C-alpha cells in the first residue's frame, strides 16, 4: 500500500507545474494595483534574489503591508522606510506628484508598481540583490500559442541613488530551469544614476517560446553588479502587457479548484531543504516528506498565505537518496521530488 501511494506521488510529481499564470485570451495585462497584505502578489509573479544566468535563485519574501515602499528623498523619507528588498511603490505613472510627495502621503497613491530596492550584496536582511535581483513571471505553458511579445515600464524611482543598475530580459523553460537565454529588449534598461524615470521596454520573443508544453519563465534581472559608488537603485516594473497568437489547447478539468504548486529551490542537503510554494487558498496545509519506501520523514502544518512563499526545513538528517515532498489541504495538493547526495 505504501509503495502504491508513493508511485502515485511520483506520477503526480511529474505532472505538477510550478508555474502560476495560465494564459487564456490575449493580451495578458498587469498593472499591480490593488495588492493588499492578504491578497498576495498577482498569479505568477515573484521577486528573487541570488539570480544568475544559470540559476533561478531564491524567492524574496513578500508582504504588501511590510513592503509598502516609499521613494528615498533627502527632504522627506528617512532610510528606515526605504530599506532593501521587495517593495510596493507608488508608480512613476503618478509623475512629479509622487516624486515630491512626503512619505506620509505616498501610501495614498493607488497607481502602484512592483519594485525592489537593491542594497549591499552582504546585507543581513536582504542579501544577494546586487547583483542577483530579478522580477520573475512563471507561465504554466504556451501550448497552442506562438509569437509572444512583451512590453513593460521600467521605472527608476530614487533621485538620491548614484549607482547605475543594468537590467536584462531573459527566459527559460522547464519546471526548474538551469539556464536562461537573453532576449533582445528594446528600450532603456538602466535605473539609478540619480534619475526618476519611466521607460517602456519591448521584447519580441519570436518563436523561442512557441508551443511549450512545460513551464515558461520570463525574467527582468540584474545579473551584473551596479556601477558607480554610493547607494543603490530603487527599481519597479509596471503596466506589463503580454500578447500572443493562438488559443491554448490545454483545458484543466480541475480549473475551478484552488491551485497549489511546490518546487525545490537550490541544492538540497542532508540537513536542509528549501521549497518555494504558491497557494490560491489561504489557510493551513499539511507539509510532508517521504522516502522511497513511503516512510514519513517529516510532517508539519504550514500556515500558508496566497502568493509566492518560501519554506526552509532544517535538521532533517536525511540519508542519500530520492525524496518526495507533498503539500496539501482538502481542496488541492502539489508534490516535488528532490535528491540528497
């Protein structure tokens, strides 16, 4: 019985996707307005740290209530309100009104943007953002779709940051990609340098992302160190527009149920494994790890919030081999495989 259950888990693991956004009717648009402390980020979106050309990196923690970013301003905003990490900034679409607004007024702007404040690579609270910061969109697949085109606004929001950050747009496919391909992006791809700016960037992926039956990842990433001296850029993206040709041929029989996804982040060790997960239904989930015999290694309850989240389990004392992690509640579940060498 245990072996049969484990085989079912393995089969489900092969089919489970870690992507969060399913493309339906073109275009897909996202303006990042209306995010609350309980709603989480829009489906598919996350900020990562430690990103490289060959690594997705690690999910940056997110809470709209604690990451409600303000601009840095020598007259209005002290450093304690624009520290590093993921942010929910007033959009540069607000123009000079937001640029000069005092900190106390910046939370009132309803046109907002998805952002990140880079800090030193060794910053204790938000490490590996400079370089290594990335805005990441995960797409379930592009089955039946072709000719994907992307446009977005890249915003530089802090007129007191002299360093210049250069961003790149790249893409990958697969459940856990290990290599990203740079895309040809047209537009200004730098932020910082004491500028308040709002630049439109466009990307034509050609046929590179056509008809992919696996996860598709699109990133806007800072893969090289900033140039100059002094403090680092506050950067945001806004008004994302993704278009394509065709109609998806994949229809899920359980599309009306809450979706849960689970993926292993980084390298697993005998004592520590880090997972990324996303749930649409906030609440308590059972989280378990099994070995190949079906024996339960670890089980605990996770109080999950919607949006991309991260969970690290320590003190596992695992032997070398293949393991299965499962996360579920009464409505949905997901599994992920990982190996300890």
